């Protein structure tokens, strides 16, 4: 299937382009504006294409409520936390964003955001954000998806927790809102994610079935899963970034340090270029090595008219003679002229 690329801030993103690397700031500023700015600069230095923020308030994420379900019981880094309290701690203050966007632009890294409400979209529109992201847990909020699509900006949707049908529905919600440039990310929404549950082949199937650029949002530890995703064709890689493990933040346990992001950028691009083409044959740099293949040589001096035999011929290196598959065809045939030991056999020597 032909997959049309999308473009964010002039950078083409698609199956035939190097993977677009998004460094996710999330809650890793720890409430410190200067730390947030430092992480942006470190992401740029590591070679990421984009820095992504999360734009929400606790009140457009959840209720301040003690009823069942409003406290996290799952075995993850936030177990026992009340949702409203967690989001109040992890949020990025709206008043920071003009400065964060400017720092990113000065560092030559593209800023955009995951949005969680209409007020977040409005805030990003005021900053002329070049794209939008829908987080996995919001992939079932079709109104939010449609509102993003109506801006006319490229839209990336994470599909963690989604079934095949739900991923298709999220894509349709974006298209119904007028979205033209849409990409989907395979994601495992556990923190940290188990590589055994990464299921990267689902990313490949999603791209084939839905016909849009697809990538991988990586919550595993290390860079192996992202590298594997790029080897399989991921157009986008997203990874949380932090400047240091201490002081800890809400997302620090599964976030990558700057040197890990640099390794990720390098390994993902190597994986992309290593994919190459689908036909076999020597590459331009391989062609000189053809001389070291095996071919048919005279293993002894052979007189004119003498028959070629298994004893007076040999299949050896280098590869300047006839290919080995022709040896059975020349056995028993006469030599047209005298041939010296170590001379490669060619068709004009065969009688």
C-alpha cells in the first residue's frame, strides 16, 4: 500500500524518511521551569527532532474525588496516588508554554504537545503549534480527536490499549474532523512496559491496514524496542526524556537520560538505513568483493585437446573464472588450447 507522508514544521515523516524522533518532556520538569528548559536543550543536543509537552489541568483530566476508581490501584509507579493529586503535581503550567516554545525554537527542535481538553488546544493555537498529539488514554475521546483535526494541523494518535476496531475508529474521528495528515503510534500503556508485550508486528499490520504512517511510543527501558521498531518500518519514535534520575519526578522511573536518547537517535537511524531494498544483489560497495567468490580454475597444467576432469580443475577463490555451477557441464570436454595451472577457466577455453 502506498502511504502518503505527513509533514511537521517542514520535516517529512513517512516510510521512506528517517524516523522522526520525539522526546517527551511530560512531568519530568518536576515543577521547575529551569529544569524544563534544560531538558529541552538536552533533547535537541541528543538529536531529537521534536520536544513534546503535555497540556492539561487536573480538572480537565479528572475529578477531585475519593470514590472508587479515582485512586490508582494498578502496579505502576503511581500506585496509591489519587488521580487529581497526581495530575496537579505533574502538570506543566500554561504560563510556561510561551517560554518553552521559544527555548525549543532557539535550540532548533520542534515543539508541540499532547492536548487533553479544548482549552489546551486553544493555548497551543495561540502559540501556532505545528502539530497535535492524542495520548493513548484519550484515543477513545472522539470529540477531542475531531477538535484537534479541525485545526488543520498534523495529528498523531497513540493507540495503547486500543483494539483494531478502536484504532480504526480514532482514525475515522480524525478524518471526520477534516484531518488530512494523520499518523498512529503503537504503544503499550504500562509503565515501564515489558518488551515481551511490545507486539511491534501490530504496528506493521496497522500501517498496512489503515494506510497512514505508523510508529512506536516506547515505554520500555533502554533503546532496543525502538531500534527494532525502526527495523520493522516505524516512521515515528516517541520516548520520555529526563535530565537526571534525581530529583525524581512522576515519570522518572521509565524515562531515558540524554545519552540514551542520543543512542536511540543513532540506533534508530541505523536501523532505518539498514532496511534497504527488497531485492538481492551486490551493493556498489560490495561489488569489489565479487572477485573473492569461488570460480573454476585449472588445478594442473592442461594440454590442448586434453579433457577437463574433476582432478585437473578446481572450484576455488578468486572469482575470475567460470561460476562453479558450470563445472559439471565442462567435465569431459576438451581444452581448446594449453592451459597453465592457476589459470581461470573461461568459455572460450572449452571445446
